[in-house]
C-alpha cells in the first residue's frame, strides 16, 4: 500500500469487539462475505476479492501481510473502518455498482440519480475504482457533450434527457470535482431550461430544500447571457439585420420580394432583437426561411449553421473559461 493509499483509510482500521452493540448492519450483508467495511456506525459484509478486483486501493491493502492472530473479528471477518458517510456505500450507491453493475444509472427518480453519480465520481477517485469512475464520466459526456453534433442529438433529437430539473446540481457537481470540461454544456443547460429568477434565487428540490448556484456561477451566467446575445447578432439571427444582413442573396430569384419578407419578419417576429440567448444554439427556425425563395433560404440556413458552429466553438469563452482544448474531462 502506498502512503497516499494508506491515508484514505481511517487510522483505527480494526474496531474493538466491545463496540459491536453500537453498530448496525446495512442491506449489504452477505452471509458468505469475508470482510466487513465499517462507515461510521454502519457495517457492510462483502467479498474481499470483488473489492480488490474493482479497486486499486483495496487490492494494495489486501496484498499486505496479515496482522496478528489476536486481531478482533466479527463472525470471523476482519473489520476495516473507512472514513466515509454510510450512504456512500449503502443502497443505490457504490456497492450497488460493484455488485450489480447492470443497475448502473437505471434510475427514474432524478434526486437519487444525481447522488448516485456524485458517489461514483467521489468514491471512484478516492479508492481508485477506475472503471466505475470512467462510467460516471461517460455518463457526463453524453449528458453534457463537447460537440455541437452530440448536443443536437441530446437536446434536439430523440435521446431522453436524464437531468431535467437537475441543472444546478450538475453544475455544482462538476465544479466540485474540477471537471470543467463539462461545465460549458452544464452552464448552457441552465440558461436554456431555467428562468433568470431561478438562476439568481435557486430552485426547490423535491424535499422542499433549495439549491442555489454560487455567486461565481451566477456571474458567469449573467455574463454569458449578454455575450451570447452579441454572438447571435453577429453570427445567426443578425444575418437578417443591419450590416450583417445577407438577404437578398447574390442568387436571389426575387430580390424585392425577399427584402420585403425580411423586413416583415423583423417587424412581426422580432419585437426585441436579438432573441433570447437561451436559443443561441438552436438550429435555424423554419419560420425564418419558409417564405424566402429557395436560393435565399438555402443560403441563409447554411450561413446560420456556420454561425451556430462558431458560437459552439466559442461557448466556453462566453462563460469566461478557456477554450475547449484547455478544459479538464478526467
């Protein structure tokens, strides 16, 4: 066991037999288990070999020479105290992933889902459950992608979103775990699916408590709202307006007609200009091009998509972050 590994375990690795009456068994108590983990006053009787197979830390610990034969045992099992909250090991958390991997992320109640994900990241890193942490990171990469194509599949296609109502939880989690590669998409999900009032004042959880973003995150989102609005004027919706206007195009079949249609859309559709930044990554709306001639409609959709790609490529900077290549995903 390395020095770093040793610090992960409570100094009192073997509990005293006289403490047994104060303890309680968890749902994870296998009769054929051969080691007992204790988190605070909760014990888990599990299998040494399965822990060692999944965790580099436990594998190193179990490879050390055994201690004295006089070490106290419970039902023949050595007890190892771990410095964690019991719920990190209990049902729907780490031991569920270890012993029942097929159940990973098969949750429909979103509250436990985010706690489950947090446990996989935190415990996966602490005890080097490498595969478990990798699965959690993969889940984040699907929900919070770093490519526009993947974002479109997740938010504008048929893939079900698994974090509705959990945008603030996810932001706080990726910041806590220093996984800022997922933060641009997490931040944008807040802008896209949460109101300004919620961003500033927080939102209610299912249990009635309130989750609130940090002041730093609020400032990032306020800045991004203004920055993305400017980007839309420059790259997408602004292509109908002022010096950025591209209608009518060079190959327009009816310049006067397309010009009048453009002006009409500005008067009737854009009461304020540009539209809300929450729509800054949406594909070109059909109502913008549906009355233009085909050459103008095709040209506008192509230019709009190029602008949307530019906004995505610069998305981290809109939240005052480094570019995509300078972010951390592991």
